[in-house]
């Protein structure tokens, strides 16, 4: 979902500019992508929420990042790939421009075959220097397998794809805040094909919290830490470890654990439902999360210290950026999660004053960012008057 929400926020702005917009994605995201004035077309793919969760859980058990990627690539680019490619070719025919997620290699290939210019959008900057070399080495085998498979479907013999890292020949929109990138933003500033736009978050809108949560917040001693790992499956007893670590650290916990049974003790409340982040963030002192790009930016905009337990993909990147910016303790990979280590991180998170001070200093700038407006300005020369 974190790779879909930014597009759902860009889409209304494109419609408002008068563009004829078609949105394409998995059918399970139709509700997010039904934008007034645009049309939604479901991908010809067998991917469902259940399959995605099962594949993600299987990938999380892999011993190496490349093995994780291989598991997801099987679902994304092999199963139903021919049907997916045929439909995206139909949709792209006659288009003036395609705006494609960095993950959508089948659509990228279709745009190139049909000579449709395409712009990419990303949840982190393209890797540079040593980081690029390291990722190329780790994912070399996956790149080769993906390229061979896509060549069979698209007819692009000899075309090499860099999985999850393929740049647009025109422009890559990086839907993140330059204030979280520090020196890396400067490196990309000289590249006309990469635009770090600022975040594409929705405006902060608070909703009424569930009664059980309001009651817990009213009586729980501070500090209170909100815990969410998004839609990352719990494959190793993660929730149990978090609850025990919170008790050892002497903090109260509100744990959003999708699919877990609800529970409540004096120290912790487990809620198995999605909660409004702005509403919860206004009531807690810090956040423990998975390091997703959207969650990371939401937490920073709310002026809260945080740290991440990354599970896969760019979560590791954002977990590192939080620590590098002094907004929380060092990341703790999900494979290294233990009661003792997590308790130490939680204690530091709420008792180290510099984390909160830096988070409060950063937040006003993030609240002023309008990454969608910047993206529209960068797209204008490619889109014409609309």
C-alpha cells in the first residue's frame, strides 16, 4: 500500500489540471485509486491481499536480501506476467506520458516498446556510489533472471533491468523530504533527471479514536510509545517480543498489530485494526515502526522521535536515515529482534532528550512541504497545458 498511496495523492492534482488520467493497479487497491474524474483499470494479475501477505511472510523467512527479492519477484513479474503485460500495452497505446512506480518493470518495458515516454516515481533516491555498487552486487543474479524473463514476454532481447532500481530516461520523482536526506540530497541536486520533491503525504486529518484506545491513553502512565509494523507479517513472535520489551523498558505501548488478537494489560494495548496516524501521534510520545517511507514521514511531520525495525526493501534505507538524522536510536533488523536489545532501544528513545528536540526542530519544515506541487512543476514540460 505504501507504493500506491503516493500515486493516489498525485492523481487528483493531475485531474485538476485537466489531464485525461487512467490509473492502473491491482484490484485490491481499487478503493484507493478511484479518483473522481479519472478511470481505474484493474491489472490482469492474480495478486490478492492474501497472496501478497503469504509471499511476504515467506520472503521474511529468507536468510538473505536477494532471496527476499526473488520471492517477491516471482509474484510480481512471473505469475500472470504475460496477461499483465498485454493489458498495460492496451492501456498505454495512444498515451502521451506514463508515470510509473519504480517496481513496475512490466509497464516500463511496455512503455519503451510502444515508444511512450515514461517518468518514474520512487520511495527513496536512486542509489549512488558505494551503495549502488553494493546493491548491484547483491541483486546481480535477480537482475539477470528478471531480464531474461521480461525478454521472453516483451521481446526486448538484450535489455537488462535493474530490479527495483531501474531509472527513467526522462525523470525520476522522489516523493520524499530532502530534509531527511542530508548530504545525499546535495548529490542528487546536480542530476536533472532526479527530483527530490518533498513528501506526498495527505493533509493531516484527525479522526475519532476507538473508545478502548481513548480509555487506555487516559489512564496509562507516560511515556507512551505507539508501535506499528504496517502490513509486515509477524513470522517470529514479534508482537510478543515487543510487549515484553516494553514492560522491561518501563514504557506504555499502543500496538497496532493487524490480524493479531486484541488484548489489554496495564502496560499495553494491542489493537488489530488500522488507526489514524495523525490522531494517534497527537497522543503518544514516540513511535516504533517498520521504516516504511510513508510512516517515516508521517512520524517526522508529527515531531515525534522514532526508530525502526526494518523487514525488507527500502525500510532499511529509511531506518538508517532516522538514526543518521539523530531522530532516534540505531535501527534493529527484524531478524535481530530480542527483548533485551529492544528494551534498550525503547528506553533510549523516550529518555534521550536530543531525539525529541531534533524531531521538534524538523517538523515545521515538513509541514510546509508540498511535494505534489513540486512534482507537477517538474511534469509540466512533459504534459503540456493539459
